[in-house]
C-alpha cells in the first residue's frame, strides 16, 4: 500500500508586490446634539448639506461620494437615586465616504470638510485605481517562492522535482499604507503620508516527485 501512495512535495509560497497609492478614501461624519430630536436631525442635515456643497467645489465627482450611515439616538442622564434614566436630548449623525483621486489634494479636502462642519474623522484608507497588475505581480512572486522551496526540499531529500500537480491560491489581500493625521484644523492643510500599498498573495502547490 505504501508503494501506491503518490510521491509528492507540498509547499506554500507567499508573494508581496508594492506600489505607491494613487487614491484614498476618507470617512467623515457630522454629529449634532439638541434637546428635541427634530432639531438635532435638522442641524445635522444642514451641516452635511454644507459639506456636500463644498465637495462639489473641490471637484469631487458624485460617484466618489456616498452616505454610509444616518442615525438618531436619545441621550440619557442617569441618577444615583435608583430612578430610571431620563432622556435629556438627542444625537443625530450622518456619515460620509469620500474617494479622493488626487492625493495632492487629500489634506486640503480633509481640512475643508472639517472646517465646513464635519466633526468626526473615522479613517483614511489608501488604494490603487487599477489593482490588477499589482495582484499579478504578487501571484508570480508567490509561485516563484513556492517553487524555490520545493527545489530546496527535493535537493535535500535526494529526489528529482517533477511537474506541478495542482495549485491552490489563497485570497490575495491588500495591506494598507501608513497615514499621519493631525487634528490641528487651524493648519492650512492636514498633513498626510501615503506610504506604500502592499498586496499579498499565497499559494499552495503540489509537485510530483519524478522517478
């Protein structure tokens, strides 16, 4: 039965491809609090309308602006006498995702939306417009890494590496670049460091052992 078992070498390989980002996505929000729910929502809507109008002036296309969340929740005040908490007001919020395709304008856009009324910055995410070539480069590097490992194992075992029997690819994933953010909004523009975008690819390859 041992002689019937396939003679194989199974290895995993990893490849990484890097490039400078050419776009960024920022998540900002507007939140307002008022005693009445309607006032909180109205104030939030007014502020967000101003932010949206500003973005039009910054040449941000409509397809690059998306509302991600609108919420209204009561604010409670708790007491120490054991009585139930009472509602003292309401907090309304409106969150927005903005894709900036000109990285040189990113700091200015972020500074402008905060100056216009956004009071929450929930993250900056860098990316590339065309990730395909980067993913291909990472896949090639992963396969090369796996083959190199298989050749080392075959040589150490004193056997001859045969053809590929199967290749299974793990999910390629981007690794976000670095970001430096300053909340000193009185500065002319928020300083931003884009770093590099890394795409990782993992493969598992089964090689035959030649007779």
